[in-house]
C-alpha cells in the first residue's frame, strides 16, 4: 500500500477504486512523476478552491490570481463553473444530486491537474460543506479553500448576471442564497473579503499566502 501511495495513488483513491464499478482496471504508474514536473516548474501543484455566493467574485478573483501567477512564470489553469457546465458537466442540472456530482467531477479533474504540476484554480459556488469536504478528502493537502466572503446583499446588488432578480421573481429554482442554502466554510485556508476590499488587495492576499506556505517561491516559477 505504501508503494501505491508513493506512486501517486492516494489512500482515498484506493478506497474509491475498491468501490468502483469496473474491476479489471490496474493503476499504471507514470515515468514522469509529479515531483519531476514540480521541480521543472519551480513551484508545487495545488488547487485553490474558490467558494462563495453567485456574484461574490470567484471567477473575477480566480482569473486575476491566475494572471498574476502566470506573469510570475507559474503554470496555471482555471476550472470555472459555467465553462465546465458547457462540456464535462453539461449533463448535470442544479438539483442537490447533480451539484454533488458536479463538484465530484471537478475535484477529480483538479486532482489530475495537480498531478501535472499545475496550480489549479476552481471557481464554483460549491454551496455545501459536505461536498467541499469530499473535495478536500480527495485532494488532501493539495486542497486550499478560498472563501470569497461577500454578503448576500452585496452580491444581489451587483447581480452581475441578472440571476438574483430572476430568482426573486421565481424564475429560477434552487438558486443559492435565495431558494437554496449556502453553507460558509468554517475553517477556510484563506478568506478573501471580496465584498469590501479591492480586487488587487484580494489577489495580493492569495499570492502572499501561496508564497508564505511554500507553494510558490516569492519570485515565482520558471
Ligand atoms: N475584491 C473583489 N474581488 C472579486 N470581484 C470583485 C471584487 N470587488 C468587486 N468585484 C466585482 O464583483 C463581481 C463578481 O462577479 P463574478 O462573476 O466574479 O462572481 P462569481 O462568484 O464568479 O459568480 P457566479 O457564481 O455567478 O459565477 C464582478 O463584477 C467584480 O468586478
Ligand atoms: Mg463565476
């Protein structure tokens, strides 16, 4: 088992493997390892998991952080809620079961990006603690929860996509914050005060955290 963990198959993954439908599948260990990729990149792979209400600034902040990291020479990719729902998760709706499956798939894909040594940023409302906890279990220490802390009133005032107005008019079912709950993180790794501070302030906060925790070097990657 230790050997399997070393080869990049976490304990969580082994348990899932046992529960999976396909049994005749054997894990193939890569020749080019995550460690080799990270050494070449000059930074670690990790997942910055942005969570918060619609309009709290997940996409805006994730893309701005990515832009900064990219300029610093880091390898990055953003998995954004709406974009993923155009393809990978286009078969899913917004029922509770579909939201759970949406987050599970995103966590799985983010995990593959981490194995590729990429700093991965995900921007999903991910309203339920249980689902974020599942993502954390799957990704282990690679999971960095970033809470975009903007109050509902601010998000509703912004109403970037006009969705709050439509939800209040009863045109959208299960809309987070209006007709479906949002469970704020209890112990997020980073709290970005996106409701009151500037975008630049929030970008600095995230990038400084990454440097402070040894995910990136202060001077960036290569
Ligand atoms: N500090 C900040 N960080 C991020 N966004 C901010 C900040 N201050 C103001 N904003 C504004 O808040 C809005 C956030 O919209 P954005 O689309 O990023 O939200 P979202 O959380 O991705 O929503 P959704 O879940 O609907 O995709 C933008 O108009 C952005 O300019
Ligand atoms: Mg968004």
